């Protein structure tokens, strides 16, 4: 994953306590990666990476609303084929 990659973003409700959210559906689709930290940039041991995504303004509010509604969310990003 690098700048220019196109990705889908998923929110997974860990613990299963949050209702009304389908973690199998992307919450953001086909967004562009603007910047991606190198895999060895301090997060490697945990498997986490910092990403900067170009999200359309109309999708950003919905995304943050859903993120805030989940008790213990996990953000997962998948590169589009």
C-alpha cells in the first residue's frame, strides 16, 4: 500500500456488542491513499500503519459518525485489485 493506491475501508465492531452495523460492507469505497507510513515506521511490531486518505467531504461526516457510534472499533483497509 502506497500513495496512489485505491482502497476500501471497513469498520469492525470488536466484541460484537454493537448492533446495526454490518462489518462486511465497506464504509468507504474506492478512496485514494495520499500518504502511507512505511511498514517499518514504528508500527511494524503491532501490524498497524498510518494512512492519509482522500475522503470526499460528504462521506467524512458519515464515517466519523459511525466510528464514534461503535464501542471498540477496528479500522481495516483493503487495497482494491
